[in-house]
């Protein structure tokens, strides 16, 4: 119970990696607010975890809208009086209709910038005053190994994640004097709804993947590119999030840590 009674907000916390982080935080004793744009799925995960005895609640939040972010933070304070941990996890791969091409469309650039990067600053700005008043806080930004290595097929996403890594370092410098640690997690391949849609796009655009299901494409990429060669789950990301949210990481800040089975080693 490394997070006993800590209050955490997880953006995009009802699906894939965010759901894994929410689940792990709850199991380690945290009280969790799922701040996701899709309320139905958030309510359903919160209900499931409440039935297991955990304090998990859903608040409908569009992280790109300052007003809804501020009202989610106020509601969290009203319920729990404090905020100890923020996980900026909400993310998008690209705008609807993304197809494999050399350069992302203007819509891809806009949505990935708005959700993956600018919203990290928006939610952080709304939460930090509460952490400052406690002289304590842990902020975890979910970036991607893509932000370190780039890609020829979705530069907008990769740039947004490189931006998240940069923002993590700036925030770590800005908030260190308030005893607020800010770190990024850089996942490699994780089988989630986002991964499924990426593999669907690969399947429709690359002849070598024709007649393969999205899961088969994903498994073939893991086998080819991941030194450890095993499937990676949202819980693998959740494990690092628990460490970064706990006092075990009290002297870790400004880092961008990969969880990728050795896919990238920088
Ligand atoms: N799956 C992977 O292989 C992988 C790899 C590296 C990084 N990531 C990153 O991990 C994070 C989670 O991705 P995932 O794979 O679990 O994807 P996912 O699509 O399963 O989950 C993303 C969540 O973000 C929410 N969201 C989207 N826009 C939002 C908004 N405007 N406001 C609030 N919530 C919003 C969605 O509703 C969803 O619940 C993302 O930041 C993603 O870029 C994923």
C-alpha cells in the first residue's frame, strides 16, 4: 500500500494505459479521480473498482477545455480536500481519418498538439497550486518512446510526445522548489484501443500486413522489435507510475523513463 490515502487524478484514466494506472493506484491504496472525456466508460471502471472496496470516482473532463479542467480540479478538492498525484495520460494518435502518409495533416497536428501537449500544461497549471500549498506533489506525464526516436508516418504525434518530454523537464525545474517531482513515462508498444487503431491503419496501408488482424500485426511487431519479446500491458506502465507517485522516487525528477522491453535504450 505505497500510496495509502493519496489523492490522484488520472486523465484519460478509463481506457488502456490510463485504466492500468487507475487500477494499480487503487490497489496501492490511493483515492483516484478518473478525468476522461468519455463518462460512460469512466463510470463503469469506477463502479467496478468501488465494488472491490476502492475509492475511485469519475469526473467527465475534456483536457483541452480549461473550464472543464478547472471544474474537475474543484470537484476533486471538494471531495478529497487535497491532490497529491497527477497523471497526464490522456492522448490521441491523430485526428479521425488519419491514414499513413509522409506528413500529418493540419488536423492531425492540431489535435495531437491540443490533447497530447498543451493539455498537459493546462491540467498541470490547474493542479499545481494545490500541490504548492502542501509543499508536496508528484506529476507523471505519459509521453512515448516515439518522442525520442521519431517516425516517418506520424510526425505530429512524435513531435507532441517530444514536446511532453521537454515540458516535463521545464516543469521539474519550475516546481522543484515546491517539492513537486515531475517525470515522464515513455511506453513502447502496449495493446490498447489506441494500439488497435494504429495496427488497423498499418493493415490497410502496408502490403506486408495484408490479411493480418490488428492483433497479429501487433504481435509480429513485438516479436521483431522488442528485445525482451514479451507482450507489455497497461499494468507494466502502472508499476512505474506507482513508483514515481510514491516516496520511493523522492529524488527522481525531470526524467523520461522508458517502459518498452528494450525497444529504445536512451
Ligand atoms: N498504447 C501504446 O502503445 C502507447 C505507447 C506510447 C504512449 N502511449 C500513450 O499512452 C497514453 C494512453 O494511451 P492508450 O494507448 O491507453 O490509449 P487509449 O485510446 O486506450 O486511451 C486514451 C484515453 O484518453 C482519453 N482522451 C482522449 N482525448 C481526451 C480529452 N480531450 N480529454 C480527456 N480524455 C481524453 C480517451 O477517452 C481514452 O480514455 C496516451 O498519451 C498515448 O499517447 C500509448
